[in-house]
């Protein structure tokens, strides 16, 4: 018999489950409190031993077990976590003055095949359960003793490829009964699964959507991101506009600067043109990411002067541009550097 994934349940589901085991409702509240602290059934001391045994026989608590922990000079922590079946994923805790943000993985491996990214080198191994996304946060809070204030779904995997589990996770994490992390402090990044962007717009979640754009013409984008052959820039940006119109939420565009590929002033103007063509009337914000090193890939970041020229060209076109601060580069914890097994 397959065991019940208890950490993927919301409070009502958990209560119904506990009642179905013939137990009184108040036990659910006790168990819920323990689960948020990262306890396993054996540690739930205020439950009768017989109930702990019954739970362990019928259910499991997803855990993210620390296999390796690296701390960067800048305070960023990268965890290599192991799931119950041995799958490994990474999470990164970034410490800012305004609070702690965790970057979590949504899949073990990634099916999308972007040319510059380490996470996709071995393809998709499997999708993570809602509980396995939650457990990355719970384990990190337990390890550091610090609260996580914000979440970015920008680790390994494509969140919209694991749509139902990601949505369940978002509702669990945002619940006032649960970790209670406000949707405004959550960002979801996608390489551009257009059909799912449309679906997400209907969910009424005040999260921030980030779009990995990375190029302003289809030829360049298709060479960097295979997904562009399925949904091109016009389709993607049209979906972004519809998302904005439906939700009123601003969208952030991510643009990785790769030397000699997409980083000239001409490219910056082309980017501004395409954003105005399909997204005029929307607040336009571009997050520039100088490409991070991935040994197997060999792309080089743009020169500092080139990055500045790119950003000021966008600003001159009234598009706000920020250059993403590179955190944790000394521990390979920056964008696109997360992977399962490297160095193990
Ligand atoms: N699959 C989602 C979530 C990953 S988020 C997505 O594609 O958006 C990680 C971000 O880092 C994405 O914008 C991704 O394109 C970017 N990225 C990947 N590899 C990178 C690299 N080597 N340097 C800089 N950014 C990279």
C-alpha cells in the first residue's frame, strides 16, 4: 500500500485524514504544528505512542535531508538536499537586509534544455511533490533557526512544467495556518510555457511572475532556449500582456547577458522594441543577469562596460533595468548553477 503524503495536505485535508483513522480532530492541530517544525512522527511527543505508530504505518513526512551545506563569503547558503527516494536537489538561502529569501527547486533535473543552464544537463529525473518543495523551506528554517520571509521558484526545474504540485505548494505556503509567507513575497520564474501562463492568470494569486526572456529575436532565443521553438517571442509576450491585464500584477523579465550573443547596444534596443511592440502599457522591468559560469557550457559574461551600456540603453527607453547581484558565486549558488550531484 502506498503511504499517504501527509505534508502535502492542507489543514482541512489533514483533519479529514486524521478523522478517517478514527482519531479525534484535535490531533490534527497537534500534528500540523509538528509538521511545520520539521518533526517526524517519532518526535511528536504529545501524541500517544499507538497513534505515532499508526501514522508511521500509513503515512510519511517528506523530508529534505541535508547532504551538504556550503556557506558563501556573502552569507548565502547552498544546501544539497536528498529526498526520500535518494533524488538530490539544491536550495539556496539568500540573506538580504530586508530578510531571508529562499530559492527552491521544483523538479529534480529539468526537461527544458536551456543552453546556458546547469540544471538541465541530465534532463528531468522527476517532478517534486508539494511536500518536497515545502520541506526545503522547513529544513532550511530548522537548520538556521532563521525565518524565511520570501521565496523564489528559481532553483532546479521549470515550475510550470510541474503545475499542479507547484500550485498546491503555493497555496500551502501562503496559508495563514501554515508558513504564512505572503504571495507578494513569492516570485515564480518560467522559461515561457505559454499555455500555463494563461492558466496561472486564472488562479488569483498575487505572486510576481518572472519571464526568462534572454533574447529579443526568435533566432537567438531558439538557439539558447528550445522552448522558443514551441512558443515564440510573439506568443510569449502576448501571453504576458494577457496575464497583466487579467491580474494587474507586474511582470519581471529576466535577460541573461552572454558575451557576443545577445549583449550589444543594438540588442538592447531590439529588446526595448519588442517589449513596446507587445507589452506597451505595462510597467516594464528587466532584470539583467551576467551569465554565470557553467563549466560544460563555456559561455562568457559580458564586460562590465557592456552591461552598463545595455542597462542605460534600456533606461533611456524608459524601461527600468537592474543588474542582478550575484550572490554565492564562490559556492556555485548563482542563477543557472544549481545541479544535483556536482562534486559529490
Ligand atoms: N525554469 C525556470 C526557473 C529557473 S530560474 C526558468 O527558466 O525561468 C533560473 C534563472 O536563471 C532563469 O532565468 C534562467 O534562465 C537563468 N539562468 C540559467 N542559467 C544561467 C546562467 N548560467 N547564468 C545566469 N542565469 C542563468
